[in-house]
C-alpha cells in the first residue's frame, strides 16, 4: 500500500532527532549493604529509594528483554551497541541506537508488515470477486474510515495525494503507542524528541501544501493585508496581525508534539505510580487496590493509544485543508 512508504522517512528523521546530544536523566542507585552496616550509617548517607518510574518512561542505552530467572524478576537488561559519534562542523551526533530507537524500528516493521499483509489479502479477495475477511477486512475498514471520514473531508478537493502521508502517520503513531503497553516494551511517543520530529515533518508537509495550492498567494498566510480597508488602517493592522500569523504557524507543531507527548507520558506515570505503592508500603495487603486501579488505567491507555493517533492525524488533515483554502 502506498501509505507505508513514508514510514522510512519518519523513522530516519526521528532517529536523527534522538541522536542529538542530550544528558540522560540520572537513575537512583539500589540500596546495598547489610542490615548492620545500614544501622551504623548516618541518616544523611543512606542510599535513596529505588526509582520505579523513571527507567520505564525515559530513553536509555539499555533495553529490557525476557528472563527466566525469578531473581531477576523475569527481566534482564542488555546494553545496546555504542557507535562512534559523527561530527558535522560544530555539531556532534551520537547515532548509537537507544531504547526508543529500537521501539521506533519495531513499530515501523510491524506497520509495514501489517499493512502489506492486509493489502495482499485484500487484492486476492478482490481478484476472486469476494470481500476481504478477518484481519484484512478490519484493516480495510480502518483505512477507509480514516480516509473517507477524516482526511478527505478536512483536506478538501484533490486531497487524495495527502492520504498516504496521513494514513502513515496514523498507523505509525498507533503502533508506537501500543508497543508501550506490552511487557518489555517502551512508548517512543513519550519522548518529546519523537513527537517533535513528527510535528516538524507535518509542519513542512502543511506549508509545502499551502505553497503548491496558493502559489504567490502563500504570502498572505504570513503577512496580513486586508484589501477592503484604507491604507491608514491597513498599515497598523498589518504590523499587529503579521506576528500573530507567524505565531500561529509556530504554535501548531508545538501543540501537536506536546499533546501527544503529554498524553502518552501521563498514563504510564499514573500506572507505575500506582504499582509502586505496593513496594513503597512494603505490604502485600494493599496489593489488590493498586492492581485494580492500574488495570483500569491500562484499559484507558489502550483507548488513549488509538485516540491520540486519531487526533494527530485529524489535526494534520485540518491544518492542510486550512492552508490550502486560506486567503485574507
């Protein structure tokens, strides 16, 4: 299917964004030592409590894999390979894979495999003169709904050329969101670098769509110049409204990135905070309440995973339609 092709560009751009030098958040050290030594140590020198939340929502050079050892809590960390940094003038890029880069690649592979399989099955059913069944039918229903009810009505006339990009956004974001809900997974969209890169790519698509649709009239989306007013009124209004127009262009990608990042981050923080209550109190008696609450939040998170992919795609479609039809 045509709309899986832009996935390569999305993955590459996000990998570059994650390669920018960022200082990783420090992780709390595990308390060590015997009970006798802990009693003798001063209160100020006691090791901090283990951090149950930060390692699961932050990026890093390690990834969790299944383990069959109960001593390791069925989880084992492996170090990802480290590559020599790339120097481009004054900029240093560390292109070594991180946990979120691995999740992005897995999401891209799953996205392409899922949609390609569904497309092949749909083509076979169409050649046989039968409607698609099962999995292919479900994917086709999702594609047709997003295309006919979200993208085309908002993009406007001749909007077919934007369908591949918008559908790629939807399924790519959806797979990244869902990967964070399964064991040993991580939510790449809880990384602001990932969501910001998606928003910036969408911003360029929106602006280029406006340039192609409006031609020289694209300048009207930047400079506010009312034609039905006297010059004495136009000039001050232009000076006031032009910065507002520019600010509107900038805030759109910022809103896209922060909305997706905050929603995906918040759910995981709430779930992990609820589960950590068991270890904080050190009692199994309170376990049922946090587990039930966390289960309810996880069900809500599954809905949010679909919702945020839908909202991101919807807003990008609306922005494309607005700029293609805009004229002051």
